[in-house]
């Protein structure tokens, strides 16, 4: 597997580097993974071959960069460097039993209540989300999260806006894609992610799911090329004032989900507007556990930590809560 990072420097500008233990090796020519992917598409070479051909002899201290003790800073592991509006950030929910149970609890009315829509949709995935290769399976839940402007890197704060009710981590893996010159989606790789959402707003009424997702999300620090998506385990935790106040093991990958990767990708890219030439996509595949489901309310300054084995160093982000009163936005006629 290849582990790539995107970094920035006030003088040197953006660069792409390959992670090798405590060091990272800069690439020549390419200033973004996006341009690297475009070169591979145009040349017909694999990403691995292009990276190997353009790796320079210049190495940096990755430990220092990761710790925020370098002139170089980490960027989101994948982005559209010139047009963030050409990056669609989205996700698929109810793909894991734990997430379905948490959602179910949000709109369940009692022991004798009928099966909720959340559990119905999860069961549809269990029954029909893993079709034979080349066949179309059950449609999963899908949500829009934003454009590339909402993506944050390792170490960046994830903001809870003044109009929000809450903010909470969602530890996930996301697929990252570029649309080639023929309008075909091409997977670049996978990234670790904290999808982040407003669970208190969603709990008020599950129909508030759509606006509850319109928040920051973080990916990285590393983009993994060549990883398996079959069976992945990890840990999510919350740190407060230097101490871990909550932690839990998590699982994802096809073995632990109600849909196959191919089925999730088909239902995302079946829409023509999701196949615009040159666009990129960051698509989250769902969470197995999150602290809100166990009654934890995050406080300003808490550190959310997501770690998936085999997907690089942990993704750490503080939560930053805007406690000011929401300001009314008045729209005027032109």
C-alpha cells in the first residue's frame, strides 16, 4: 500500500509526499494528489508507477509535521486544489448495525412500536445490499454533506456553529474519486475520516438528518492507495484536558456492513450529475459507533481521535463550539 500526504509551506507552497515510517519523501512535479491522479489517467499508468517515477531524494520529518512542530502543515489528504466547489462531499448511512440502532433509538416510540423506517432501510441492505458482481442491489440511504470547503485536515478544529444544537464525531472510512475524461468514476483510494454531525438536531426529528450533516468533516492525515476494504478495525476516543474520557473499538469494511462497496459506489455514481468530468468526490461509508450514542456530550476543546488499523496515523481534531447567539441573515431583493 502507498500512503500519501498533502502538505503546505508558506514559502514552498503545496507538495505531495510518500510516507515511509517517521519520514516522508517529496514528489517532484505534482502539487496535489488531484494532479497526480490526472497524470495517471492521461498516461494510462497506475498511481503506484507514477509515484515511483516522480519520488525525489528530498525527505522531511513526518513526526514533526504530524505533531504540528514543522514549517510544513498537513492538508486534507485529498481535495480539488483550485476549485473546492468541484468536490462533492457525501455519505451513506445505516450501513452498520450500531448506527442503525442509534438512529432507531432516535425515533422509536416504545416497546410495542412498529419497526422504524431506519431499521427497515438497514434490513433492506442486509437482504439486498450484497448482490452478485455486476448486479444492482438495494438502494442505501444517501446524504449530502457539502463541497470541498467543509473538509478539514488532521489537527484542524471542527466547528459547531452558533445555530447548531451539538457536534459529535463519526469515525468512518471514505472513498475518494475523480471523474475521468469519459465521465467514468475512478477510485483514487481510501482515507480515514471524522464525518462529524449534529446528533442532537437529528434526534429532535430524524427528518432533520439533512441539515444535521451540513457541518465540517475531516479526512486524513494519509490517503491510502491499494488498501483492502474487506475487514477493518480501529478505535474512536474522546480526550478531555489530556485524559481519555471515552473510547470504543470500531469495525467497518464489507464484512461488517450491510452493503458491498460496489453497491454503494453504484448508487452514488448512477446519477449523471455525479459524473461531471474533472470533479472529485469524497464519500463516507458509515460509522460503527460514536460517543453520542452512549450519552457523551462533547465539550469545547475536546479532542476527537479516530484510528483505523492499516490506514495511517490517527486523525485528531479538536471540537470548537461557537457559543454566540445565532445572527439572523436578511435576504434583500436585487
